[in-house]
C-alpha cells in the first residue's frame, strides 16, 4: 500500500524507523539517563498487544524498521515474545543494558537467534573504571560477559557508546574500545557512538549537548504518553514527560502522529537536516 | 508531587499549563506571540486537539456576523449562569471594553435584575435564551419564539453556537481551575467587580 509515509520514507524525507518505549523502569541508574530511569521509576508500559499492533500499522504505513527502547525492555518478562512478533512485521532493534542476560532470561532470549532482531548493548568505555562511573558498579564486566554470551548464541549485537561531549576521549582509548567490541564478535558497522543529549537526568547533571528538533532526526517515537519527534523526545524531568518534542497524544491509529510528523517536516526550512549525528 | 504508579503529576493544580519552552511542536505557533492564556496553555497538553479547538474557538468567539456587544452579552451571561469564575472575570473586562455599561455588566453577572439594565426586548430575549440553555438545555416554545422574533435563522444558529460553546469552555475552565491573569484581576479591582 502506498501512503504519504511510504513516499516520504522512499524519498528520504522521513526516517524509516518507528521507536516504541516498552517501559521506563530500569535496574540501573545511569548518570546521563534521558528518561531518569531507575528501579523506582513509574513503568509507563506499552502493552504487549499494543506494541505488536503498532508494528503492524508501521509496516502498513510504509515504515521500514522498528526500534524498542526504555527503561530496560528486558525487565519485562514478555519482551522476547513481543520482539519476535514485531520482527514478523519489520526488522527490529532493541536497546538494552545487557545486565540481565543470565539464567532464565538468557535461555528465553536465545529465541532471538537467527531472527531479524538486533540487541543494541550500551558500553561506553574500554576501561571499566570510566564506564562504571557512568553506568554503575561492575557494569563493564557484566556487559562484556553478556555480549559474549549473546554472540555465542547467534544473536546479532550492536554496541552503543554514549559519551560526554566535554570529556576528552583519546584516539587510543577509542581504539581500545573498538578492539574490545571486535574481540567480542561485534563488527565496526555495529558500533554506534553518540553524544550524551542534555535532557532528563543529563540536564540535571549538567552534561551533554543541547538538542532541539532541528538537531534530531524525526524518528516517530511512541510511548504510553503519546508520540514524539524522536526517541530523545519523551524524556523525564521532575517525574513528568517533557513535552517540547511531543507531536500528538493520539497514537492509535499510528497514521495520526505519522501524518502530523510529516506536516512538521514539510514545515522545516529546506536543507535543515539534523547535524549532530545523534542516532 | 508525582503519583508513583501512573507517573502523573498530582500537584496543586489539576493540570500543568505549558509554557513556551514546554510547548509541543504543533502548539508552538500559538505561543509565538507571547503568553497565549491558560485555555491554550492547557489545550497544548493535547496538541492535536489544540490544532482543531483553537481555530474553532477563535471563529465562534471572535469577530463574526454578530455584533460584538451582543456576543459579550451571551458569553458573560452564560458564564455567570454556569458559575464559571474564570470566564466571568475575563469577560467582565471584555464586556466593559466592548461598550457594555457597568449596570449591564453587573446585571449579566446576576448582581442586578435584567429588567432594569436591559429595557430592549431583543436583548432580554437573548439573555432568556442563554439562561434556558445553561439550565436543563430544553427551551420552551415561548422562549424560542422570543429569540426568533425578527431574527434570521443564521443569527439564531450563531447565538446558540456561541452560548453552547461558551458553556463548553465554562465547564473546561472550571474543572481545570484555570487562573485569571493578574492584569484582569487588577481591572476588576479598579471596577469594583472582583468575585
């Protein structure tokens, strides 16, 4: 079915991926977390059937990829089943801190092997001390071990590195991080490096780059609270989702926020492309 | 304060009135000229509704085929009968600026009798129409005939749409406890018409 969305995606005016926030709670409390996630955060879950239905609608509208983020999505016991159902519609990437992949959860996640599902794991530095200062004690060791386990089981893994733009990361440090992910079986094309965005807890902590709609690719993002311009939009400040990058509260049918997003894109000045490389 | 389970703010006010910095993308044009007022700031929480509601409200309440004086009679009377503090305060000032006298305004607010302030039957018929609409919503034949006397259908329709749209706003503003602007409160104090 050809739609205005499909046409915009084909023409490159609209990114092809739709992001879904599975939840907002997390077992970690990272210093720069956009969503101010923690074990005590309100969950703000998207129901499993809702996520799958959104995946169906995204495919029908002409989007080409799906993304799932949180919070930590794998805190949800239904996440593997949801991802498998979503991946029947479109290739799916899921962002994870990878600290839960052991025991029963590791057994369950094995079902993703060979499926069009990529787990993007957060790992910020080659050195455990630097990494753990941002992401919590023992995070580096836990994540390195988890990446190995996932790769061994045939699950495609990407590594997502989030850096303080004011911190000086030497070429040597960066090279060591790349050597590390290669040694774990993660190829260079599956390593994503991006700056901390100054929203949510990062803003409170006074770190990261400021980003407006003009700086962020317009990737339609759905949460339990509405639809946003970007996955960097539905951030949490003082316990409330920030609204400056909100598109619509209506998320079903998905065509409502998708059409509104297209209108906003068409209202942007020509050549006003995202320039911070925040993806 | 935030409800732990829902994450919903449960502060002193029923809803947060968004500022220009917080305005969602579709709502930003409404903030471009400065503070758009609490109705828009509240509607901005649901930008796709704001996009439709704001133009609608602008057309119904703004300049139209009806004389501005009679429009303010309808808005202020309906608001007073519906006990909407915000709308009564805001439109007391607008009514005075639209040429209604102090006595007429006080009468519409329910502080003086209608008979004394509005000698013309055509005004009284409109006020009676508003009173009926705010009441049970049903209008008896005599009230309807008074309104229709000498008025074409399009005027009857617009007066009715104006009154019922005002009533919608009355319920909205009262439920959300929208705050009156300080400059409006100052004008009311000067006029001796504080609530």
